[in-house]
């Protein structure tokens, strides 16, 4: 099974890796009406998915230059507080992960080991920014907006595109469906370290009056990670029902520093 520390790092990426395919395009050739930056940003905010509790099941396919694996994960989240993950392969639990705003706790079931790390270990080990907010945003499928960015708005086929202006160290773009105005793709290019992340969001379905993307595609590349592709496909989602997040460490487990 993939090393759980590296898996976690890839899950919290928000500024790293590879050139992407275009997001899925609407085939309608009718020209879109131009919209302002403020209008499109407001629509992205209106379409934010929000929940105090998340309980989800998903399948993750991970592909890199050296690994090609699939596994199942149960994800539970208490908004702005805790994220819990149970990672299985072939119905065997391989890892259990608990994340709070400061730290990551990982049980490696296969090796009978456990880790305690600050979230800053991702930055130290992989030279990638990481924080609780970014991981929470990734799970919800919401746009991750960089602070103090100015944008331009254009139309591209049947999508609206918001692009950050040149002259900054971080360039980011967002593509919105021309009809629904739902987010279909976002990309982040860090010019300082020549790394890029592109996120595609597909298969939107209504959940309690909101729209949730049940499939995410991540394409990443950097000197630290090489080329990485991750597909996250949700099969079940419940919101706003408190769930337990069991996490205890047996005395048989060895702590790895």
C-alpha cells in the first residue's frame, strides 16, 4: 500500500504539479454572454458546498512514475475541527488518519506503527504548502482562492475563465460551466518552484439542496513529486449527521519519529 505519509501529502496539495487536459466542455456552440469578475466570484461563493459534518465513502486511484494503485477510503469531517480517514485495500484496513488544525496522527495497521506529525511536515518533506483549510476545501470540492489576487474574466468555448493577472509568484485559473456556473476546473502554478496542480471536478449531484462533485481528477507535477495523477470518486455522501471518529493507539504499536 502507498506510504500513508506520502498519500496525505498528495491529498493536501494546493500548489504543485502537471499540465492538464481541458475540463469537460459543453458542446453547445452558442456564444456565452460576457460576465464581470465580481459576478463570477460571487457565483463561485454562492455555489460553495457547506456542511457541518461529512461522512463519505470514496475510491482513490493513484498513479505516479513508480506506483499504480487503487484503494477505498472512508472520510469523516467535522467542519473547521477534525478530519478522519480509514484507508482500505481489498477490504483490509491499512491506515487510519486523524487530522486537526495543527497535527496529523497516522496508524499504519500493516506495520503496527504510528506517526504524529505537524501539518508543516508536508512543507518540510515535499516543499508544498499545506494546512487544514486546504484539505477541508479539497474534500468539499470548493474553489481554493489565493489571497490578494486580481483576476480577469474571459469566455473559452462554453466556460467562463477567471485568471489571475501576471506579475505574481502564484498564477491560478478557474473554469466555470457556462450554463450552471459550477466550477469544472482550477489550476495553480507556482513560478518559484516550477510546480503545478490542476483539479477537475465532475459528476455534480444534488445533496440537501446543494451541488456536490462526486468525481475529482488531480494532475500534478513538480521536481519533488514527479508526475502524479489521482482520481477521487465518491460513492456515498451524508452530511450534517455527527459521526464517531475512533482513533486509539494500542500499546503494541511502535511510534516512528
